[in-house]
C-alpha cells in the first residue's frame, strides 16, 4: 500500500536524513517529485538513500547513472511533471537508494568530490538569485517609465517580490558556502 507524504525541504542533507529515517521506520521511497514523496512498506532500514545534484542533465549523465547502478544503487524515479509542479522539478536532482545489506553507501568519499558537489548547488542558488535580482530591478525601473498608468503598481509588487525571492536564494546559498569553506580548510589541514 502506497503512502504519499507532502513535505518541503530547502536542505538536501536534511531531506536525505529524513528519507533514511523513513526507511528505518519501514517505508521505502518509490517515487518523488517537488515536495511529494511516495512510500511503500518495506523491511525496516532496508534501504540507504542519497541525493545528488548531477553535473549535467540525466540524459547527458547516462554513463554516470549506469555506473551508479553497477555499484548497486538504484535511481528512485521522479514523478511525472504536471502543470502544477513542472516549474519546480529539476531533473538534475536525483535520488539513489541501495540495500543496506550491501554495506555503507556514500556517493562522495573524498573532500574534492564533496566540494565539487556543494559548488554545483551553490552555483544553482547564485544563478537563481542573480536572475531574480535582475528581473526585480527591471520591474522597479519600469515604474519610473510608467508612473502615469496603473501598471506601475503591478511592477512595484512584482519587482519587490522577485527581489525578496532573489535575496532568499542568496540566504539559501550561505550555508552551502560555509560548508565549501570548511571542507577546503579541512583539505588544507590534511595536505
């Protein structure tokens, strides 16, 4: 019997920990999409879950995904995009699971690969922030050109909202930046 859970995460590590907690309770993730998880009953702790942001689109990363399958990892399918969730789905985020009986499951075992993964996430957040700040600023500049019509009110609301969204993405990127800096320091200490 399937169980659908709707939950939103902004931190992939917390999401990963939650999926492993659900597995410990005997619920195996069988499908996911934006803020939606489908679980089926399984043996308690049967799977270990890991989440990764791929460097490329899954079609271009087919060789890497095949390699992961050869290590015993299975890609958890993402749900079918609908009109409601299409804008929020990022196919580069992939969820892997592997039977716990096969031993520990880590995707990144060295500092360099962890740093690269965090940098990919950091770049996504900064790209979104930059895009939102530009769009918001353009909307605010349009106010100066259209003060005579009522459209300026829409530009004001949209501009301020989008700038706040851009600042939100910057805020999301700060913990990732700190993790990158910490890993880089640890790497220097080891060398």
